[in-house]
């Protein structure tokens, strides 16, 4: 009985929170917000942001750590990827674009279907939150044939 009352109370509280959130004029349901990336419609190389179609959506998140000077081998993403630099500095070099450098606290949508590699160009370990917005049976990362 206690668990039923607890579940009911949680539903009422969360339901009230959700209703209050929907009633917000500015669309911001929270009182203290730090925007990391606001409504991006393109990747960092100005490609339109498009999700894979016709497949079950899959989201994968990782924290990638690179030592100073360490680089990730060349690769591409066939799906959108949100990146956020938790610590350090990352320079990404693209096949047809100028390199871009991101530092702690910066967010981006990675290029899609574009060969690139990232390197820690700082003096401390770089930690990257990578959120892959993929689909079932699609890889998050493709490496070139060797």
C-alpha cells in the first residue's frame, strides 16, 4: 500500500511539474539554465542537420578521453553527433574544411559523412561528451579501409 501511495504521489508531483512546464510562455521549464547549444540546424561545417529516416532511432552517449597530443584515427559519422568539451581542447581536421578548435564548455554538431580526425592540442587530458543520434543497424563511426 505504501508503494502505491508513493507512486501516486510521484505521478501527481511529476504531472504537476509537466503541466507547469507546458504553461511556460518562453518554453523554458527550468529556473536555472545554461544553454550549451541552442537549436542548431546545421553541423559545424554548415551541412543541414538531418536524422536518418525509416529506421528505429538509437541514441548512444560516450565520454571520450584523449591524452595531450593524442589523436583519434580518421573517421566519419553517417549520423548526427552532438559533441561537448568537458575538459581540455580538441582540434578537428576535416578533408575539405579548415581545422576547428573547441575548448572546455563548447558544444557543436559534428560534420556528417565527412572524413576528419580529432587531436588533443592542449596540455591537459581532453574529455568529450559524444552523443550519437543514430538509427538501428547504422554505425556511429565509419573508418576508411586500410
